[in-house]
C-alpha cells in the first residue's frame, strides 16, 4: 500500500467528507449526532473552522478521500483560546491502515505551529478502541469518562476524554 497524502482540505473535498461523516452518523457511535448533516451544513461547518483559523486536513489514498481530521475551539469562552478539540473520521474501507494516526500527527504539528497549547479528544463510546488507540499512540492521556451521557441506537453511551500537551503545553504562558 502506498502512503496516503495528507493535505489541507479544500471545498472540492467536501462531498467525500460529508459522505464519510454521514455514514458515521447513520452507522456508528463515534458521533452523537442522530441525523446526518447535508452537504450545505458540512460546508458551513468547514468554512467556520477555516475562517476561525483552525486546521482541516484530508488523507488521499488511491485518489479518494480516505479520511479527514480537523481541530476547532474546545469551548467558546476566551480563556480556552489556546485549547483545541480534535475530530478524526475515516471511510470504513480505509480503517486499520494507520491513516488516523497520520492525520492526527499532521493535525498536532499544525496546531503547535499555530500556537495552541492543549488538544482535547472527546471520543464517543468507550467501546471505540480504534480511536482510543490512535489517541494513545499520539501521546494523549486518559483524563476521564462521562458514563451514560448519550443515547443512540437504543443504548446509553459514554464519552471518553483524552488530552495532550501541544508545544510547550502549560510550562509557559503564551505571549
């Protein structure tokens, strides 16, 4: 298998990104959305992240979008401005090929370059071993679990909270 190309997402990637996310909403527990957003909504979300100064990447393999990752604001309050929350989604046909780890690695590097200091992963479903593993390998530490906070497909789901330092982390105060 050739290595995927990790590059910034562009609007032409959005139909494939939307299809990946729509499938995740319909079939999975990584996201707690219940209705798949349409392309218009996915475009609005993409533009809000890009306009907000956040990174958004795609992995291209065999001329297809194999997955995508982005970082966004962790919370809207100004004191959180140096903390981002990441999201990674893969086309299921590209699972278990290291693509999630490559996307996360690139996302971490870009967030560090932009001056962010902490990255939070809010992982839907404590049974999501793939995402927990990718984040653990990416240097994240488990910081907690919120048990039974989501209801999807007729069952209660946890969220797993993981975190890692970016750059100097909390060892210094940004200028």
